C-alpha cells in the first residue's frame, strides 16, 4: 500500500497547478463550491491517477518526477489508478456537470494511451512531446475553465479562452523536454525515444531556452492586448528566478554532463511552479479586483 501511495505522487500536482490558477484568473463565474470540487478532482484524483498508471507501466528503477527512489510497482497501483480515475469522473458529473466529467474521461484516456505499451505515445519523440504539451496545457486549461465556472464546452469557443489555453501549451512545449533530461538512460533502455533524448543534453537546454523566449514573448503580447503591460512586467519579474537558475544549471551541465540529474530537475520544477503559482494567484487577485496596487 505504501508503494502505491508513493507512486501516485500527490505532491507532484503542485508542479501542474499553474494551469489551473491561470484558468481561474480569467474565470467569470466561479463559486467556492466549484473551486473546491474542481481543484480536488483534478489535483487529488485525476493527476495522481495518471501518475500511478504511468509508473505502473514504466516500472522505473531510477528517479522519476517527484520520487527520487521509486519502490517496485505492483498490481495494486494499477487498480488504484483506475479507481481514482473513476471517482474523479463520477464526482465531476455529480458536483460540476457532465461536460466536465467528459473532459476528465478524455484526459484519462489520453494519459493511458501515453503510457500503455499497446499504444505508448511516450516512445515517439514528437508525438509524445505534443501529447503532453497539448493535453497538460491547452486541454487541461479548458477542462479547468469548464469545471471552475460550471460551463458547457461551448464556452470554450471564445478567443478569451482559446488564446490563454494556447499559451499554456506553448509554455509546456518548452518545459516538458526539461523534465526528461535526467532519464535518458532509463528511456533508452525501454525504447522510449523522447524528444530530450533525441536533442541530447546541450540540445535540450538550447531548445528549451529558445521555446521559452517565444512563449514569454507571446505571454507579454497577451497581457498587453487583454490586460495591461503592468501584468506583463509582473510576469517577467516572477519568472526571473527561474531563468537565473536555468542558466546556472545550463552552465553546470556544459561543464559536467553529470549535473543533468534528478535533483537539479526537481529544483527547476519546484522553482518554476512556485513562481508561476505566485504570479497567477496575484493575477487572479488583480483580475477580480481583490488586490489593487
């Protein structure tokens, strides 16, 4: 049971929280109940279910995201991930709406296609990269938006939703390869040719740096046209610690490839999530006029 709990990696949901908070910041129809249920269902049920399912089929022997020394997996983990998925869908239907439940179901199915050996999207460098960026980015953003506001999917057909959803994917296009950089040996052993493995260590850093510059520029344009340059400046300030740490780590890896390890990756993930979570909470308070500076 303890092994199963560890592999569900509940704390890893913290790294995925910025997408939810971004969706919340532009939400016009949230209530305390909708916030409670949508947040709980996504972060304490859906994400852990996906983590557990992925761990079961990966059977990692070395460090993985959020777990430095993963214990051996067993069938209990497989069933626990399916049960959490089922509970998430039922609660989404009961406490939000059927559209939200449907989006939860789709997310779960894609997550399984990413990991299951019969399909294993993870083994394709471009397919796996795009799957994660789109479904943990734009799709999750729209799923959160529907859940937070108790809307139907027709509410998504709006530039004010589609543009920030696209921005969420754009950021993940750059950040996701960074999470694979310490797993090259494990991935290659399983036959998972990830984008980071194809790019190599230095190539991954350069790719992420270029993509990050493009994504940041797009965010600044979004804030300029839909909100204010003040928000754009705050975004840059919030991300500055992440950029400094990234450049420092790049220097370390350039000097010694062994620095591309689990510890540095988790520190970057934690710093990035913390800075983005703080920014989007501030941005939410700004957009709801609860905070005026």
